C-alpha cells in the first residue's frame, strides 16, 4: 500500500510535490503533501501516494495528523505510512479500552495512537509490512530522547517495504524509492564502487549500500531519528531469532502447529476492503498459501495467477510450473489466469531496470510485473505471494550443498585448495566445456572449497568466482576496489548470531536478512507497486518467522529433501505430486535467450566502445566472457546479464 517521501531542511517548496509525483504508480488512489513548520527548527515536508486497501474513504488519506490528549492545544504528531499492520484490530481494541478515540477505520490511525501511548517502543507491538515516518511537533509529551521537530523512521522486521534516505548539505531526504530522492538535483550520482563489486558477486547489493554512494537503504528491523537535518540515532529494534535455541517437541507436533500457523498467517493477511488474489506457481509455498486462502474463504471466488513459458526451460534445470499450477487450481477450486512469456518479454528490460531503482540481474521481476498488471486490470489490487518459504524452511539448492560441509572439514586444506583451483579454472573457461546443468552446479559448489567455513557459507550466494569478476575490471576500477572483500557485509551479519552454530540455520539467517530483503522482496515490491498492486507475504508473518527459526535443521533439510517439515505439514492439504514436485525457480530461460534470441542485444549493450566509455570494465575481458559463454566453455550468462543491467541502469540513473 502506498509510497512515502519526506524532507527536513532547506529545500525548495516544489521539491515535495515532484518527489511525490515520481512515485505516483505506488498510489493511484490519491496523493497528499504537507509542509510542517516548527519554531526554531528546519522545515519538514511529508508526501504520500495512496493505494486504498483498508477504509477506502477520504478519511484514510495521508499525511495523517493526531492532536494528542496530553497537549490538546499543541502541535500535532503527523505521519506518512506505507504498508499494512495485520494486528491493527487487536491494537485498536486495546487502545480504545485505554481511552483512545478513533475517527477512521484505518490501521494508519492506530499507528498514530500507538506512538502517542508507547513512543518508540511501539515497534515491538507491530506485526505487518511497513515503512513509516512520524514527525513529532509537540512541545511536551514526547518520548524520551525525541526532540521537538524530530522525524521517527522505521522499516518492518523482514524488510518487505523499502525505505531509502540521503543526507545532503541542504538537509535530509527519505522515500520509498530512489527515483524520488533523485528529484533533488544536489544528490550526488557518483557510483559506490563497493556496491558494484558486491552486485557482481550476488547479483544484488546487500544493505545498507545502494549503487549510489549518496543513497542508503534502512535495513530490515531498523529505525532512526532525524533532527535538524541529520541522523541523530539509528538502531536495530528487531533481530531474527537465530540463537541456537530449538523446538525439542516431536516432529508430528511441530508439523501440526506449523500448518496451524500458516493458516493463521494467511487469515491475518486477507484483511482488506478490496479483492485479494494470489500468485500460484504450483510450487509448495504459493500452493500452501492458496490452500489456506481456500480454507479461510470456503465459498468465495479466488483468483490466482501463474506464468507459463512458450518453450521448454529444462536447459535451465527448472521444470515447468504451469502443469502443477493447473493441478493445484483444480484441487482447490480456484480460478487460474495463465500469463504466457517468451523472449519478447525482455523488451521491457529497460522498464524493469527503471522500476527496480537498483540493478538486479534477475529476469524474475518481469514475470512479477506481468502478473501484477494482469491482476490490476482484473480489479485485484492485492496479491498474496509464497515468497519466503524457501528462506525460512530451506528450499534452495545451495542448502542441499551444505550436507557436504562435514566432508570438507575432513579433507586436508591442500586437497580442498586443489579442488577449488580446478573449479575456478573451469568457471573461467580453462579446460573442457562445462557439462550442462550438473556440470555448472558442481563447478559453482567446488569453486570455494578451499575457503574457511564462514566464507564458504557465504560463497554459496555468489554467482561467479572472485577471480572471474576481478578479471573483468578495468585497471582504474580494480585500483578503487583494491582488496575489498565481497563477503564482508554477510560476514558482519553472521557475527550478530554467535549462539547459532548449525550451518543451515546460519545460512537461513543470511537468506532472510539479505537475499530475501535485498533481492526477492525488493523486486516483488517494485513490480507490484509499478502496477498499483500490493503484494503480501504470509510466510513472512512475524510469528511464523519466529516459529520457523526454532525448528531444528534436521527437520528442514532431511538429506536431499528441502522443506521437509513444511511438506509434512501440508500432507492432506495439497496433492502429494505437488508437495514433492521438483524444485523450480521463478525465472526464465535466460541462458538460452542470451545465447540465441537476445544475442544481438548483448552485443549492442556491451559493445566494446560502450564498455570502454563507462570505464568500470575492461572491454577485452567482457568480450572474452561473452565469447566463452556463447561457445559453452563457461556459464557466464548471469554475470553477462548483470553487466547489461548495470549499463542500462547507468543510462537511466546516471546519464541525465
């Protein structure tokens, strides 16, 4: 729901309107801007674009203000808010009992009253998806440490909703999307070299960095106070509960409660005054969400959406989703809208790059955009997604690779180093051609065999060896990067959970903290909001995250079977052939597209003259990478796609 912007400082009056207009797609149902003047304090501006989901009346418009009870004649507490609070009804009832009176049916107003009562501690009470900004203009009654005229900003625990910020000599700015910040011409558009270095490794940029040195993103579960044009305090109010504590009950009891908690999460997230539909890939996660929708709405029509490709995708190692989606739709008696995809969908690549704000080398956002557009055209502004299931229950192929960790520990370092050297050589095109899907997966798994356990854990998130990436850098860019370690941001995160020693649990922590928030949720939010559709993620319900973190690793990854406990929980709810189907990704046959249908586009976007002019990469090395990929000597498709997305991003955000 919605998009928010704000400034505090010496800014021109028209800036707030331009920022709000730049994210009009996030809120097609209304807009609002408000300048707030507090004596002896810098001016504050708040802007909002509204996607009406709860209380569709004009009473739900923002910015929304509350004149607090302990200062009736005082200045207001004013808020802009993006998201949904799923436990707002319980909070409203509690606040009403303690004397608070409400003028609307919105969750937004509940947040204002909760801030009045609990101050900054309000965040511990919230179960939802949100990015919020509250300006406190009161002369008295403010929380401890909050000066008059301060802005309180926070982002939800899982990072479903985005929040970017920038500090300039003129003051502080924040927004749901980077493009709104760039409405202020004084924001430096210099690229952050470390962000680019990390993006080439992960295909996305770990928070708090963005590709722009002057712009940062607030991390999930974090908050900050801004006063007199600058950040005075920043803190983490929520930590993922990976601390070594596990649920010791029998497997059957955990599976039974897991099913109940998934049902509860879906019921919570169905609250809306508009139609709610769902993604349905036919995979376990989205199918479980739709099954619980059907349980909650036994007699109602439920509209679902699925992507189908006009060609086989087995060469990517991903079996087709559509047959399974049809099977689930029939089993649950829901409507299924099928959206066909082919290589022409990449014609919207520039649009995808623009809507993402950050370069991400994954075609999946285009799929999500097609679904969101179709849903909006059919009058459905809210979709439930199965995102997060792989990240909290263990569903990715890299989780299976962890079963080899005990063997790596037994091998002498010299042997592991030799294996790593051979794998890196294969990844860089030295030796035989890679042997299809199995060959490239083994090459990737062995490419960091010689690393210590922590770095090897993080290397599973990388799409290419460090040596391959650095070989692409120009002399100047290589000097800027120096010995910078792409693993550093994730290593720092691992240091926050010293009590958790299980490798799978540590990896799931990184999945949720970084891959999910910085990649999957980032593109899901942008693709949905680009079409005026809110995407909700029941499997990331806060109570469900906390419960899943306590489930023992052995119940999540059982041998080669991922999400073992989740599958058991869904027995009898979904057909076995759906529960135990092969894993598939929400992507596209990118490797073949780049080598065949899109080959001319690769050549044009990464023409040596273009690469040389940009200055970050060596034209000869990029040319060799493309040739080796085309000839099947290496699997360089996603690195090539990352270079393409970065170049297109530069054209959209830098070359202005």
